[in-house]
């Protein structure tokens, strides 16, 4: 697949510049730089109060054009953070859009596309901030650009720790200096230190541990503890280095213990050997250590991938939908007449919208948290998805599972849709608790379009023992490229095992980011080319599920050195929600006290086809507390078991 033509959105900070190297390492060509700078009335202010953009050091930005040998496009920041919600919708806000600073990206990227029509992707340095990532994604997708965030969730990836990002920067020779300190026990002695030097990493680590913020991304500045400026990096990307003499730097004290550097005359210095091949950045392995252990164990165990006698599945629970109360309600699969699959979906969605608007005035389809789409023919998916997407044009659309299985669809129909919706009349799109990542990364597949990776169903109670996480169906895509994964071996069983493990890893990473404590249940939809293959595929899928729970305590395996608190985001700092060190330590103690967990129930179903030609799709459901969630309290799971009861294998 040909690489993308990328414009790199840069702030001058370490992450936006390091992301360029990862774009190149993934076969893409970075052809331009883009930057937003403070309004003219604030140009004499070294740092402005922007929720969205790093502006400290903005006067140095023009030097990057020659330093990297790439055209630089700039745009003045207009407005303020009008929409301060954690996630940003796929369209500009209906009111105040021209005043929201996010929308300054639109004319900037339009300027880039006008000059370089071949540009079809944008790179950002987002690591843990949903606030920043969702805003860039919104604008990028509106303009037809593929968002790339290769550093997303970096501390939690394979072989990574909280400081791995800085160590990787040092390994390729990127020199980024701390130019502002704002919190986390950092004083002005940190200013102008190379953030990737071992001594600086050690000091940052000690400061983070002292203030109880080690796992919130403090070591890499994700909580606003410090800001950086990249002044040098590997050739051939960097043609010149940025030089600022000691007498050209002035420390400027700020409020509440903050401090920053003001530059007087930064200049460029030519680098030698710029044509030499630079050392490429380390790319995290597709399978993390846990997944690799499971796959290796399965392939080395003679019985794991061989056909056996039928493996028993958990009995299908039975519920009475009309008795379901509390936070959510199930609408069983609907079908409707129509001349085409798309027309049928239109009819289904129109009726569903009216029903929900009558039940929840002012909320309507925005109450839907999870859907299941069953097709007669997977070839119709594109047309159906286009219709479906028009109804969910807001932040965090429902999580979704999609399957093709003609045997369960009524005669004369081509599509069925089931939905679970929240019953509270006080909900809004701003309070929906979901995860919608649309950028390519190394973490898990991007969800481009109208469905989220996960959605939490929880009541308004402080502690809801029945809070459930609904995770979208996960198939074995390589996150960085969005290509279907294949095992290096040409053996069909090895490939299926690899895909089964990878897809379950995706689900588990999503569960971790959402702070799910354990899996409550799962469904594995499989596609078997031949009838005689079914038993063997079932064996592999079940072995994968069982092994996953043998090596950890469910969705939230205790990785105290690697796992950040999902509830922490830069957005929280602006809302006074930053967690104290004590709260963080209590959370880790809570995770470490997780009692051993038996393997949750799993049902395996044979279907006709899955999205992208995948051979397996996992639909998993998690508990958001340490309490077990009875399967009977997950109505949509029970509904799928009822719909596919004849497909159980």
C-alpha cells in the first residue's frame, strides 16, 4: 500500500517532532509542517492560555522550515476554548464555532491543501489527551485527512514504561529542551535541560514519585508539568540544529511557581552528514509480551490448534426484556422493508429515532450506547454504514458489533439492528462516557466513522455495582496500517491463532484505557471456510480466551509500572479534576487487590462473514467494578445469544 502524504502539526514540542520520525518509519512522506500561533495582540507574550495548543516558544517556530527543509504553514489562533467538553464532535459546534480555538485548524489545513493538493494525512503528537486528539481528528476528517497519532497511549504499549518515550528519543538523537515548568515539583533548575538525558529522566521520575503522579504521564509532561522545544534531531530529517546561547536565554518567573524561558536571538547551525541514513525509531511490537506468550504457548502445545471433541460452552442465559430496569434498555433487533439494504436501514433508523425521541425528548438517538448490525451480505456494509452514520453525528457514538449471517435474518430482509440505550432523561452528548479514537497508532485499530471503541453504561450513583463496559467488535487489524494481520507462517491455523490473540489484545487495551476491572463475558464470532474446520477454530478461540485469563486478572491486568489512570486527561486540569497522589496510590492498591478470577463465560458462533474479511471478531463485555456482573444483567449479550442460538458451536 502506498504511503500517505503527511502534513505534520507541530508546536515545537518533543512529541510533535518525534511523531514525524514515526510517520517516516511507517512508510509515509512528510511534505509540510503546520503551526498555529497566538493572535497579534498576544505576540509579545511568550506563552498564552490555550487549552488546545502549546504556544510557549512560538517565536522559534519559523526556524523549523529551514531546520527540517520542509515548507511551513502558519495560522493565527482565533477565539478561545468555547467547547470545553472532553470529546469534540465530528462537526463544528452549531453555536460559537467561529469563536472556538479548535476551528483555527480549518483555515490552516485548507491553506496546506490549496498549496499541496496531494496531502492526505495529518500527524500529531497526542499521547494521552482525548481533549486534543478528538479535536484534531474532527477537523482532519472533515477535510478528508487521515489522522496519525503514533504516540497514542505510548506508555502502555509493548516493552514500554513511563519513560520509554524519552529513552527512544535519546536513542535516535532527538534533543528537546525543557522551556517551561508548571507543576509536579519541578523548579527552574529543570529549564533548558535535555528531557531525554538519563539524569533528567531520573530527576523527573523522582519528582513524579514524590508527588504521586508517576502513572499519570508526568514524566513525559502529559499533565502540563513541563513544556519542551525540540532543537535537534537525526539526519536526514534535521538539516540544521537550533542554537540558543546562554546569554540569549532569560528565565521568566510566573505565577504559582511556574517558570519559563524567553529567547532573544535563536539561530540555525548547519549539521554535518545530513544525507546519511538516520537511525529509525523503535516501533513497538504488534503483539505485546503477554499476547506473545499466549500465542507461543498455544502453538507449542500440540492440542491447542488441533481438532478435538466438542468443547462445551456456557449455557445461554434467558432474560425478560420487559423486566429490565435501571440505566439501560434493550431494543431487540429490528428489520424493515425496503428496495435495497440501505433503504431498509434508513427505515429502521427513522423508526428508532422517532421511538427514542418520544421516550426521551431532546435526547433521542443520542441515548444509544451500543448497537449490533447483522447483514445478509457483508458486501452491503458500505452502503448501510453510510446511512447509519448520518444518525450519530456527535461525540462518542455508540460502540458496535457487525456480523453477516443470512441464517438469522428474516426472509425478505437484508439487515437487522439491535440497540441498547440509556434511560436517563438528563443525559447529553457532553456526558457520554465512551472512547472514540479515529487516529492510526500502534495501540489498537482506529474507528473511522460512526462507532466508538467502547461505551460505559453506568447509573448516576457514585458506585454502580452493575456498571458494564460494552466494547465494539474487535477484528485483527494492524493498528498502524489498518491492514488485516497475517502470521508470518502460511499455515492457516497459525494465522487464525495469531489473529485471535491480536484481536483480543485490542479489546483488552480498550478495556484498560476505560479502566475496566475484569471481563464479564465474551462472544467469539468465527468464519470457517469449510465445515470440518469449525471444531479446530473453536478450539483455538477458546484456548486464547482461557489463556488470556490464566495470565491476568481480566481486563485490568495489574501493570502498575505501565498503566495510566484512564480518568486522567489534560482536560481534567482545566476542570479542577486532577487526581491527588493519594487518590492515585489508592487506585493502584485497589487494582493490586484484585482477587483471582475464574475464566468468564465465552460463546463461540459461526457466521458467514466479518468486516474486512476477518476470520474472528471478539465482542466482549467488562465490569467497571470489582464485583462480578451477572450475564443476565447484560441484555444485549443475552439478545445476541438468542439471535444466534442456532449458530453456537
